[in-house]
């Protein structure tokens, strides 16, 4: 008996109607029953491939140029997140469409670059990280490296430039994902899934100023927000729901704090409250072009969830990230080699002077064993040769 309460008005506008008709409730009586939300682009149930084209396709060139990008699907359970990200065999989702276009763009590139693509796929289930490309590796830990970047210790990274191979990995990995049937969704994802694709490129021509570009693309299918009353979850499902809601609350808190950053109510952004927010730190407020694809159900029975979701999506619009190109210059290492060569040259000069001095002393009749010094000189020459080869 549910009615439709969410309507797409135009390409950027959605209106949500409050289905409550309780005119005796004076708290509600003076309030408008409809609320309008504006987004970059709005879709309704007729949407297909255009979701990918409008949200993700434009990020691909940036990733190849060395920028980070993130796409994440957010919304209540059963609203269609996995359908958008993974899709069906007959109707592939964003993961597969993105990877297809990414490989095509690399192939079509006219730049003379050596390119490698690495892929990893994990799920966060009950606050534990599992490698979906190598499930037997157990639970993985998060570590912070010297630069403050978060890494997953022991994660499997497959290197491939073949779209078909990556699709096969993805399909295999996805079979490992924790999915259960709940009252709200027959195939409910009980975990957050994160697919990371790293594109690394360097010039084929060896040069003293060799440049390495690294672009990272995260594609995230979040578990759905859920109300225990609606999902009727008990026992294990309820515990999962509590973990899901906890990490999504941490995400929502980060979105809240970030959307106010720099404004009057600027707050501290606490990424440390969940593994999800620690991993998405850059995607949320750092060096990344980020797209949030928010899902709602248009049904009146889901009104509360839809309203909460739209409020968060609306806040997320205020978040500003600072994007910078990830370029590493190998000339730094070459400069180090140049310094080492200079040091070794002066060492040779010093030893040669010593040999001269010793041979003069020998000529004076004093015996000295210069074989050791010659050995040192030989070693230094050999070492210089190896360094020059590098
Ligand atoms: N636009 C759509 N067209 C056709 N079927 C859809 C669409 N969106 C979702 N579905 C179907 O609705 C069901 C629920 O969708 P899905 O599993 O993607 O939801 P979800 O948001 O990922 O849920 P959860 O958070 O519980 O994992 C699935 O059977 C899916 O195939």
C-alpha cells in the first residue's frame, strides 16, 4: 500500500513528500509537506548506463594523469547500491564499465609510457578487513606509513592490463562477499566493499628526470543503513547491522564535520572511529576527486530513511577536497648516485695520493705493503662502474 513520495523534477532536482497526513499534529501542521533537494544530477528508476556516464566516466582521464578519485554508493539497505556498482551480467555496473574504459584509454594513449595497473578488492565486515582476492589470508590490519598514508598490511595486489582478466578477478572476489537475505533485501550486502585500482606510469625513455605518475581510483559499495525495526533482524544479522550502522555513523560524522570545515561551526574531523573512515580519509577530505552516488527508495514506507539520506547527501555537497597530481621524480635518486660518484672519486684521489706517498717512501728504502690500498682502489672502481650502470 505504499505510495511514491520521491519525485525527480528535473535533471538536478528531487522533491520528497512527507506521507504523514496527520492534520491534528500541530507540530507538523504548519510545515510544508515537501522538501526540495538539488544535486549535480538526479536519476529516477528509468536510469541505466547514464548513471555511469554522468558520475564516473569523467574521472578516468584524471586517474591516468595521476590524480586520485573515489566513487562511493551510499544509502539505505535495498535501495540499489550493489546494482549500481556491480550490476548484473546483462547490465554491468560502474566497476566494470569504468575498468573497460580505463583500459581502452590506456591502450589509446599516444604517450610513450610504460603502464601497469594494480587491483585490490577488500570488504570490511564487522570492523574486520578481508581480502576478497585472497580470502585465505585471514583478517588484515591497517597501518599508517611514514607519510601518514593508510595502508592495508599484506593485501593482495594483482597486476594486469587485461580488462577480461580483471573482470574475472572481480567476479571471483565478489563471490566471497558477505551477503545475506534480510526482510529488507534478499541479497543484502553485510559489508562495505572497496575496489582499488592503481595506475602507475613512467616514461619508456630513460632520462635523468624520469617521472612516475600514480593515480588511484577507489570504488566503494557501502553496506546499507538499516533500522532494526524495518529489517526485523535478530541475532547475527542484528549484530552485523549494529557494526554497519556504527561505521556509517562514523562516516556521517565525518561528512558533518567536513561540511562545516572552514565555516562557523568548524569541527575536528574524527576519521579514527571506524576502519571505513580511516581508509576513506583522503577520499572524504583529502587528495581525491570524489563522487557520492546516493540511493533512496521512492516508497512512502521508506520515507524516514530517504529523508535522512538526502540530508547527508546535501551536506556532503559542501565538502571541498584538495586535489593534487601524484608525480614522483626519479631524478632525486639519480642525484643521489651523482653525489655517491663524486664522493668515490675524491676517495680515489685520496688513495692515489697515498700510493704516491708510499712509493716515494719505498724508494727511500722503507718497505710498505701497498697491495691492500690497490685492492681498495679496485673495489671503488668496480663500485663506480655498477652505480654508473644503474
Ligand atoms: N534500478 C534498478 N533496476 C532494477 N533492479 C534494481 C534496481 N536497483 C536495485 N534493483 C534490485 O533491487 C534489489 C536490491 O538492490 P541492491 O542489492 O543493489 O541494494 P543495496 O542498496 O545494495 O542493498 P544492501 O545495502 O542491503 O546491500 C536487487 O535485487 C537489485 O537487483
